[in-house]
């Protein structure tokens, strides 16, 4: 940090604010974030919204432009009822991963809270969105706003042409499969969302050619005419096994019309856009919380925040990073804000004032001397699972009182498997990291085959890790939506990946032609 020069007067002295107050706060925060902390951010677009608008943003997953669907109205009504009854608060802000980076801030916020959320969202989250490798790999911040506008207008045009009921039924099924509508591994080329609308017609023509080619490989009834290469060609065209079920349906479902395929594409592109956020919750919130904490303290050091504003900030910050104990009624797992912020602070401590233990566990960063350089590198190159596996220190394990418990359904007792010794620290770190590994937390469901020669049944497998089965009611409902989109029967088998034994089987028939 540079030498402290005291300002002649603070940015504000009362809780009330004007737009000029927000502009002054933004400009001073930007100086600290960019010049002193070395953050690299998209240009900021800050919009002040009211309670109704925040509730509306809640219902449409925070996106400024979005198509209509009944479920969004349901979410709005639920959140509004809880808020009016005093059973639920509202976020101080919502931030959008776009270029420019859009931050919605509540008009009810005090001046102190406006400064806090600008530091948190417009610079903390903004820097993380722009620089983390997962967001670079999977999202198109430059094109998302234009694509959302195209998606909204396209779905409106489909409602006008084919009827709201038909579009709503299709969206119901697509939303049910949204979690199985992402590519989990990098593909040859990231989606350029700005070109999606322009490429729509050409893409439909190409997909139609591939679709026709696929169904020409259906074997005839005469076995003498069977082509031995047809099976191999069919599986290649279907790209089986396929984990992205929405992608599979978009390309190959025999009864879908071109407009229906385009809507499936819209839903899966939006699902893919949010894919990195599910893998970086601890890091993203930890980064933004650390950034706002450093910036607010720096504003106070420079005389730009009054003591009263600083007390208000610390009260809010403490609530955000509060971690209830396991026996507290408020406990619901590890608070990502608490864990992320604690780890960022711990990395700063290791870089500046390492202990002998730190030097043993973190030889590459212990005593580094430039914690912001280390943190910027961490924010750019890790996700939650790898971040925790690499940087969770024995000191933090002790601070959070973590230990590893083995809970085997076949064993009537629980066993403490790892305690606070060197071996235990490593096992605890590995076990906690696994909780944030999508390969362990997300069901492995794949399309494995299609009976093209017979009844065209779609065959899906769920590889049940550790024999953990899907919740039956939800599985049957989602499978029904899959059958509706496919247009023929669907069979799903839950498989033990260690023995390939079938643990459970589901079957569904389409309710109607999509």
C-alpha cells in the first residue's frame, strides 16, 4: 500500500446519499482497487434498484434481460411473501458477469453500504469474473447481454407463432434437465454468443443434415442388408456416451421441430454460462469479501470514511463472515464467505509473517512478501476444490475445529477418521476439497444408447458413486420430462461403477408429442 494521505473531508457523513455520492465512492474505490491492489476489472455499470426490482432479479436468476416463464413468477411471489413477513432479507447487491460488469445496488442501502457493495461487487467479483480461468473458458462476458436479448425475443416470437402453452411446456422440460445441460470438460471452441443469432439459420441447416444422416443409419428389416459399419457410424454421430443431455436432445431427438431445438440450445447455453459459478462459490465470495475488507479499511485510513461509517461496515462484515458452530441452530454447513475470507487472509499472513509450520506446508509462498501478487495468481488459476486442496492450512483447520468423520450406512457407529496431526491435516483437507468437486457432488448421468432398430427407446445410466442413489420422486419427474422431449420411451438404470451391477431401474413414456 502507498503512504497514507489524509483527505480533507470524508466521502459522506450521513446515511443519506445522492448519485454524486455513489460516483465519488466508486472513483475513490477504483483508485485503491486498481492502483494499489492491482486488480483488473471490466468497466462498471452500477444501477440502483428498489425492492420490487430486486425481488424480480431474484426470480430470474439475477439476469437483466430474460425470457418469461411461470416459475419465475412463482419465485417472485414466494420471495415477496417471505420478505413482507420479515422471514427473509434481501441481498445488498447482485452482480452480473458481463462486459460492462453490471452491479445492482439497493436504493434502501445507506451510504456506507453503497460503498461496501461497490467494493465487494463492482471490484471484487468483477476482478474474479474477468480473470479466473473457468470464466474465461466457459463464459462470454462480451456477448451475454446481446444473447439474452436475442433469447428473450426469440422465445416471445415462438409464443406468438406456436402458442404460449407449447413454449411453456417445452421450457418446463428444458429447465428440469438444466443441470444435465452442460459440457463439463473443455471443447474445441468456446461459444461466441454475439454470433449465435446470425448463425441460427446456418446451424439449423447443418443440424438437419446431420439429423437426416443419423436416421438413415437405422437398420432395415432385412438382415441380409445389414451394414456392419452402421452401428459404429451411428454411435459416432450420436457422440455416445453423452453427458450433456440437452445437447443430445437438441441434435438428435427425432420429433422436435427446429424452433424447439433452438429453445433447448438457449436453455443449455444459459446453463453453461452459470457452470463456473457452481465451482467457485468459496473463491468468488472469498475474493470479493477480502477486497471489500481491504478497500474499506484503506478508505478509513485515508480519512474518506468516518469512524461511524467504519463501525457500521464492521458490523455488516462480521455478520457476513459469521460461522455458526455445528451445534448452533443456525448451522447449515460451512459459510462460503467465512471460509473463503479466512483463507484469503491466511494466505496474506503466510506471505508476510510465516511460521515454521507455514514454511513446511507452503514453501512457495511463505515469506513471499507480496500477498496481492500471490492472491491475484490464486484467483486466476484455481477453483474451489483445487484451492482448498492446495491452500487450506493446518492453522485454519484448527481455527475452524475441523475433523473428518466416517459415516457408513452399513455401520451403526460413526468413526472420527482424522484429527489434528500432520497426517490428519492432509486427510481433512482432501475430504473437504472433495465436497467442492463436481465429479463427486454432481450426479454422473449419461445417455449411453438408443434402440434405433426397435422401439427407439433412449437408454440412460446414472453411475451411482458409493451406491448413492437419486431421490426417487425427483428422478421420476425429471425422467418424465426427458421422455417428453425425446418422444419415445426412456429407460434409466442406476449402476454401481465398481461392479456395473444395476441398483435400480426407472422407465418413462412420453405424455405427448413435443
